[in-house]
C-alpha cells in the first residue's frame, strides 16, 4: 500500500467531516453572508483545526469570494488545501538529526495512553525494514504492563531490549540502553519513558533527569526528543504539546490514532502554533501502520474525493 493510500484510509473520517461541512455552501443563488461563514467556521473547528487555523482559512475564503475567485465547492476545497499545505510546510521539516559517531538516540515522551510504547515498536520495525540496527530501552519502570509490553514487542521484532526493575531508576535504564547500543554498534537507540501527565511538575522533572543522564552516557544525546500524542483527544493534544515543549526542546511529534477520529485537523493546529515537525502518524493497528508524515499526501488525503 502506498503512503498516500495509508493517509487516505486513515483520514477518511476527517475528510468526510470537512467535505460535509463545505458541500452545498454555494447551492442556489443565495450569496454568502455572515451566517454562511459562521457555519463553515463551526464545522472546521469541529475537526480540531483550531480557531487560529480556521480563522486563517475563513478570512482567505472571504477575500477570494469577494474578488470573485471562488464559486463552487471545488474552489473552496482547493483554497483550503492550498492554505493547509502552506502551514504544514512552514517551516520545512528538518531531517532527523542522525549521529555520525555512534547510535542516534531518540527519547520518547508523552502521557499514559498516548500509544507511546506501541509507537516505539512500530518505529523500530520501520528502521529495521531499512536495514538499521535498533536497541530499545524499556524506561517505563513505573508500570509493570509497560515493561511487559516492550518485552513482547522486542521478541516479535527480534530486537534487543534493555530493561530495569519495576519501580527502578528509569534514568539508569536509559544509560544502560545507550551503552548497549554503542557496544552493539546500533544505528538507533529508542528509549521509552513512563507516561507523564503534563500537569504534574514533579513527574515532568524526573524526565529532565533522564535527559541529563542520557547526556552522560553519550555526550551528544539525545539527538531527538519526540512527543507522542493521541490525535483522537483533539484540542487536548495541542495543550499537551504546548506543555511538554516548555520542558523539552521537542524535535518531533508522533501522532497516534489518527485513523479513529474525525479530528485529524489537530495536526495542522499543532504545526501552526508550535512549529513542531510531525515525524510519524499512526494510521492503524498493524505493525506497518506508523507512517512517515508527508505534508503533500496528508493534505491530498484530507480533501480526497469520497463520501460527502
């Protein structure tokens, strides 16, 4: 299946919601008025594009309509698509900061239930499919199920994993995982962390310790800090991204469960407000359903022809 096909299938609910909100706005001879714009604004916000992105889209549509540049549903879709693609490509997504002198260390953070551990396994699979060597660090020592889940995935993948004792020091696990990655000449070391509620300052501070210890194991690490966010929670995902960004220099987002929601617009909202590059998106349950983010494919899928 092509990446676009993954996006089209995964974004079907969001795309249908958007098309339904736009369909029929130019039905009949009635000119657009404030009520028309208000309906469109409400519909776009419902997909969690957010008030800022929605205001940008509606203002542009108003301007184009006044100037006689749009007259059909297709024109509206083309204008929205153009604006969203511009937002997603500004600034351009930088390449992953690959370490030329040893393993590239990716620290994964996020709250419980965001799909972080599963995403790590899928990410490892993706790298391994490219012929890369991967070592996993089961740093979620505060949750027995977290370590067990990582063990199961590691066995399925045939990937080495470094573990710690339940309730043990997660920073020590991260340290040992990096040392194991160096010894095994791994290309990537991906470190899981215990889920942290962004509202708990004390728990968030523990993540800072993990980051500091990682730097002692390998001075240039972590090379990437990726935040896993559940796209199905809509605007709350933006809040989480904002708060985690106050503590860490987030270098990438992994948006999970995008296929199960009509709120795919949150990708655009986060990008516009925070500028974090979206690295991967989860578009299903299978091992290959975590796909590298592509702005062009995402936008095309968001407005792909289909049910309205």
